């Protein structure tokens, strides 16, 4: 049972999530022979103030 955790800064639309999930699960099916209906995809949409690169929060850029 594959588990994919997608972490992104900011929100994604429903359509974007559907496309990302479809492409990731298709890749796992094509490359690793993992059936799409056994693959879990979780989206974590993180606020810019809760994500840093180095010592700088993204909302400071």
C-alpha cells in the first residue's frame, strides 16, 4: 500500500489535487506495479509563515 504525502506552500484547487493524485498514482502503477486503488495520497497545504528555507520564513520573502 503506497502512501504519498504532498506538502506544498499555500492552497491547491480541487482540480490541481485531482491531477496531481492521478499522475502520482499512475506513475506508481506504471513503474512499480502498484494498483491505483491501493495508493493513498495526502495533501498538506502549509501557510507560508509555517515554512522556512534556511533561517528565513517564506512569508518574509
